[in-house]
């Protein structure tokens, strides 16, 4: 086996194996209470939990659809939602600090004549809002924990570290929007990083655009966002609704296993679990999130069997079932890709006229 193939397999499967090991160490000692809790789970609340998971992905799609519309690139809503769905689930299995999701989204949108620079701009805008709202949730959870607990210990440290990391990442993304020199340096790094991830999955899908085109598209997208920033509150509203539905998935998971808790307790446990999902080495924080939630909720009086079962239900409904569904959505997106005149593109290239994925009279817009 060639060295690049080994690195590719380690990159994909290594973090998954580590996460599965953490899950096994967590589940095996609590297998008895876990099975007993599952047997008595209420189907109605499980259905509610699953429906709120679907609502999360609906709002993800709405946020991407709205940002693309602000940037002047219209897609049919179901296509934008499908792209958001698939690119989000990719991060659950490929641990890359979110780059795999960026690359997947850029690839799927490029098939619909959306330039790579616009794809990255939309991803950055949505990521900033996601991390800012997440930081608010973590701060709220940490504050509530401080009010409830007489001693803080490792929980306070985790909360501060999580908030610092999330806010630092959101600040960095925001800074790139306004600092031209920094944006130029990191645009090149991001371009090559996304290109490398795409190459890892399919050598035939390396971006064909030059970096100069990519940087021009990125700058154009950022200037458009700055000019139309008053339209962004709707995107922020969709992101907030996504997070609300996220919490409700866990809420109904606990109701399903017979655990009724105060809202503050729910937010504290959810916030501590979400801190673990930002660990770039583990796909979706698999294993670490369940361990953190179980420890947090059991420490606040919830039986271990119920806490572990609810966190696993959350993982199943929000991560695993959508990841399985994304296979069929990806197939649907591939089947619906618009026809593309590659001969025309090669003709323009030979004559020095670069056609950047449909940019021209229609400015890359796709109507459907």
C-alpha cells in the first residue's frame, strides 16, 4: 500500500477508532442501567426528539440559502439545504477542524456554478454566527453552574477554556473580513488546505481555478456581505433557531428516558457537552461529548443510566441518522447537477479567457 493511501486512511479512520474506544470505555461499565433505561423509553418523546433534529438541519439549510442569496447566487432551497446537510455530516466522520465540511460544501456548490470564493465566504459567515451563539450558550451554562455549585474545579476550567477557544475562532474569522493583509495570507493557506482535502478524497476534483481568481471571488463576497450586512440578522435568527432545536433534541431525549429536569440543568449539561465537540481531533466530539454530558448530568443528580442513554439518543438522532441519510441526499445532489459545457470552458482557457464557474452575464446565478 502506498504511503499517501496509508495517510489518507489514518486521517479518516484513526480519530473514529479513538472515539469508538472512548465510547466503549463509557458504555461497558454502565451496560446494565443503559439497557434497563432503553427498555422503558417513551416512543412519543423519542419521535419529538427526532423531529427537532430534522428541524436543526432545516434551519442549517435556510441559513446557507439566505447567505447565498445575499451574495447574489440563488439556488433552489432544497439544493442549498442538501448541500448544507451533506457538508455538515462530513465533519462527523472526518476530523479536520471543519475543513472537510468547507471542502465538501465548496465542491458541491461548484457543481452548481457557485465559485469557490463565494462558497468559502458563505461558510465563514455562517461559522462566525454558529460559534458566537455557541459561546453565548457555553457562557450561560458556565454562569448557571457557578450559581448552582459551591465549588467549581475542572468544570469552571473547561467552561473558560471552551469559551476562549470558541470566541477566539469566531474573532479570527471576523478579523479576516476586515483586515485585507491578514485575509490575503490566510486566503492562500485556506485555498491550499481545502484543495488538499479535496485531493485526498478524489484526485479528479482538485479545484481548477487559480489562487488569484479564488482571492478575487473571496474579496468580492466579503465586500458584498459588508455592504448588505443589514440583511444578516435573518441568518443569525436561523442559526439561533438551529441551536434552540439542538437543545430540544436533548430535552426530549431526557423526557423519553423518564428524566425531568430544570431548564438550567439542561443548559449546563448541554454546554459542557458542546465544549467537547470543538475538539478538532475527534469527529464531532464522538465519545468525549457523551462522557462530558453523562458526567455533568449525573453530577447534578440524574441517574447515570438515564444521563448516558439521553446523550446516546442525542448522538443517534443528531449525528448518526443524519449521516446515514446524507448518503441518499448526496446521491440526489449528484443526480441533479446541472449540465456543464466543459468544451466551452477549455476553449476559453486556450484563449486566455477564464470562465469561473458560470461567472459572466448572470454573475454565477443559478435559477431553478
